């Protein structure tokens, strides 16, 4: 299929204008698909606060972490981690030495008290000076007057008993280790050993303060190792995760502060800003999908994404996406008409753009269908398979036969294949039985048929909107009831007959070299419609009288060469596709009208005649189809003039005419190769041999004469018998 925008909007300011329009279309496509994606992924927001009753069940729009619950679990895991200790061997010796020194000071205080009590001036209580003197004797700890009085009133036996018991118990405690932070536990253990044979007031006023001052742990916390263990414990706690689609709040339940925090993180609370990461990720993914299509088009030679092509692909894709979203909101995923876009594009602009459109639909709709964080969700896999497999099959089946019946058959075939794909996916992922999966998968058939029916309805609209030349449009234009063809048949019957023969020649040649045979056939029907302006000036329409006999050669040439311009104007007025107009303008190239050029030389002399005045306006054929039409037109007119056209004469004439066109440079701007030229000549020979086949010579005999001869023969036979 021809590119609707070829060669008509390239070069100079037109080229810049086309690029600008293409960029504008691309930007519009991106924004449109981005808006659709945002509309699909944007979650509904709720006016809720902690303690409110949930008006609806709210699910997670994406995977998210309950940070509050996770932090509590991590704190509990850290708190459960035991400290790591290391033993300080020097602590025991230091503690025991300090105890010895402290008891030496306390012993001096006890002895001072005994001396004061034994003195004559003792009145039953100690004076302030006595307490001050006693306090000055103790440097290891600070004792109150009450504690000093207890010590100063203690007997030597009680004191020595405390000393021996406390020192022994402390040594034992240190041997069995005292952990950092467990000193009070160690004092309690020592109390159980010492307190039962020690005066209570002496133990509480002297023993315990002394231990609290001097007793130290010999098992110290290894801060680095302990912190490392806590870190490992915290990291080992799995986050409290809400999976996409999981209920966060159930309708009718009171909403907790933790649930509010989760909803806020998802942007589901009214007044919260949008989830920018969600939107940013969506924007990047949509851009990546469109970039993939552009790169694929670049890799596919001959696929154009400019001008009308891009706009047609865009409109088809947007319509299909919106329709799929509409159907998907009311029915199962199997029913979505994902085949509509590729079916429209293949019928409007060709198979390769349709493959690109199908690739976009597979990627984009799969993204919209994505649910959860698994590698592929069920809906995503279903959409991807139905779009890629079913769409590709539909394109393959419709690429050469665009009829409505075949379009429905292609949709049916694609629907059956999609049903098989969905059944396989259902068997892999569904807990239902095969029967239930098969019944649900059958929705793919009506979905594909819906796409085909919509394609049939939308195709004429798109053709008219963009003035496209599709196979269906070409078939419509080939109908003899078309206004221009009907006029040609009535007003210029010779030209009409000539056009039909040229169409047969051109179609056969196009099929041989892989050109668009339908386009060149229809172009041949219309290539000479310009002759309707002055049909009597063209030989095939003349009966006896030839106006050129009374016309100057220059004027005759001008009249003949004018028919390509006239034909283009008529075609434009009838809104024929520009590909047909191209064939009308290019089928003579800038060939000179040699007959009248020779007459002008004969009449005026070679020095007074410029061959440029006898040439057609051109341009030269720009496509294979235009070149084939030129050769077919030239060959048909020339071979028709042959006397007694044999196969050898026709072959020689065809190759001579083609060679002349090549030598005149008429085929320089098209893509035909020498091999193509040979195939074209052979195709022309085959067709023309059928047109100008030899006929038997009928005898000069009529019915009356035959009857008389029969009667004479019967009379002779009767007479002989008698």
C-alpha cells in the first residue's frame, strides 16, 4: 500500500512544515495516552481521619509498606536482642583492693567511735565535731551522720564479721562474673549471703552504700557487636506490606491511625498531593512504549510515521484503547476489541504500520492491565497474548484481501486463536475447572467480531476524512458507474476502450514485479480522463475527420499535452486520491510528442523549432506504478497500429518502445530495475498476444445461400435414386 504522504510534503518549507506537524502529532499522541493512563491508574480519594467509619472498602492502588506497624515490629526485634559482653580481668582485683582500702578507713572510724564512747566526756551521743572528724577519715565514699553513728557504735566483732563476709561474698560474685547493668542484681545476691549474720542497720547503712560505691561489673557490653546484632535483627524484620488490590480498610470498620498513614502514602486521602512517583513512572513508561514504536518504525524499511500515517495510527489506537476500557469495565477481559486498531490500520495504510500499531496496543494495554508486583499478572498476560498473537494473525489475513466478508472471517479466525490463548492462560493461573475457563475464554470470539464490525463501520469514515486510497476505495473507484468513467465511456468510447486494455497490461506487469496491481489498474482507468475536454482531437475517438489536419503542429502538441493537466484538474474536482492524480500527471513524464515535432520541423525548419515546446509537463514517473502505466500506455497505442501483429513483431515493438523511454530518461526517477523491465516486457507480450490473437477466416456464406445449396443437393440425390 502506498504511503499517503509520499513526495507531497517533502523538501524546503513544506518539509519543515511536515516535520513540525509530525512533532505536533507525536506530542498530542503522548499527552493523550498519558492522560488515559493517568485516568486509569489514578485512585479515588476519601475524606477520612482516624476513628471514622470507612464508607467503602479501600484497597491498595499499588504495593505499599505500613511504616508504623513495620517500625513497631523492628523495635520489638531490636529490644529482644541480648547484649554481647566481654570480660575485663582487671576489674576483680581493683574492686577487692578498693574494698580493702575502704574497710581500713571504716575501721578507723569505728575505732574513733569506740574511743569517744570510752571517754569521760561522752554524754551518750556524738557531737558535730565527732561526725566531722569521722567523715574526714573516709575518702572512698560519703556517709551521712546517721550512717557514721551506726559505724561508730558498731562493736569490733560485728565490724570484722561484716568485713570478712562482704569481702568473701564479693570475691565469689566477681568470680562468677557481674554483667554490665546487673550490679544491683549482684548486690542482692551478696545480701542473701551476708545479711543473715550481719546487723541489719550496719548492712543497710554501711554495707550496701559501700558496695554501690565500689562494686563494678567485670563483664562489659561490647557496644559494636551488640549494635551489629540489633541492626541484623531490624533488617531481618519483613516490612508489613499491603499488596496491590489488598484491602486496607473494610467498609464499616473504624479507621486506625496506622491505616490513615498507609492511605496517605498512597494519596488516597482527600487533600493529599498526588502520588508523584506513580505519575512519574507512568510518564516514563508511556514514553518508553512510544519510543519503542518509533525505533521499530526506523528498523522497518519503508514504514513512515509522518503526516497522515501517524494521525491515522493515533486515532485508531485511541479509539481502540477507549473502547477496550469501556468494555473491560463492564465485561470480562476476553471481550475487549483489541483487534480494532490493527484491523483499521492494515486496511487504511498497510501491513507494516499495522504491525507497529499492534505492538503499541500490546504494550500499552498490558501496562494498563497490570495489577500487582508479580512478573506478569493474569490480565496483563491475557491482553499481551490476545493483542500480539491475535492481532498479528488478523493483520496477516487482511493484508491482501480487504473485503468486508474477509474482514469478518479474519476477525473470526483471530477470535478463535485468542480463545485458545486465554484458555491456556486460564489453565495455568485459574483454580476453576477447564470447562469454566473455556466458557469464559469464548468471549474472545465476540470481542474479535465486534472489532471487525466496528472496523467495517469506521473504515469508510476514515477513508473520507483523510482521502485515503485503500483497496476497498480502489475497488469502489473501479466501478464503471463512477461519474468520470461513465462520461469517458459515453463521450470518448475509444479512449475508454484504450484505458481498459492499458489497465490489463499494467496490472499484469505490476503483478510480475511486485508493484501495487490494484492501484495501477484503477490508475489506468482514469489516466486519460483529461481527453474528455477535447475527445475529438485524439485518434482513438475520431471517425473520419481529424481536426489536427487543420491545426498548426505547435497547437496540436499543446492540445495533446494539455490532457494530463486537464485530467489532474478533473480528478481533483472529483476528490480522487492523490495517488491516482500522480499517475495521471506522470504517465507521459516529459516525453515529446514526436509526430507533431517532426511536422513542425518539416514546416518551419529544425532551427526554428524547440523540442521543449512539444514535451508533456511531467514530472517523470516517481513510482513503479507510474512507470508501468507509462510503458503500458505507450505499448498499447503503438501495437494497435501494427499491420498483421505477430508475436515476433509485437515483442520487437514492445522492447523498442521501452528502450526508447529508457534512453529518453523517462525511467530515471523510479525504482524499476533492468530485471523488472524484462519482466514487464514479457507480461506485455502475454497480454497483447491474447488481445490480438489470430482469427480464422470465415467463408463468404449466408443462410439463404446455404439453404439453396442444400435443396439442390437433395434434388440431385432424389434424381439419382430414381
